[in-house]
């Protein structure tokens, strides 16, 4: 039996604050444009594998993992 058959829905817990910041991430955005608190929340989302950091030249961009990103 496959894992997908056992688990119909897989959700990762997000706090209300994390969810608000996650919803703001509509496109790849430089990390420095967020407040210090938002940066901390984004780091939490990176640890939960919901957000990825992308280094482009000297800028660190953050993007949701469910979006395709082309350089």
C-alpha cells in the first residue's frame, strides 16, 4: 500500500502570522524587503519546506515552493 493511499490530505501546521506572510509571497521577492519579524517567520517557513531561498547574484530571494521559478 502506498503512502498516498494512507494519507488523503497532508497539511503542515502554520501559525496565523506565518500564514499571513506566506500569503504575501506571490512572486520571488528579496528577503531584505521584509521586516525583521517577517524574516524570522520566513525562516520558520523555510525550515518547514514551505518556502525556498534562492540566491541570485548577491540577492537572496524567497519564493513559495509550489511555484515554478525560472532564472
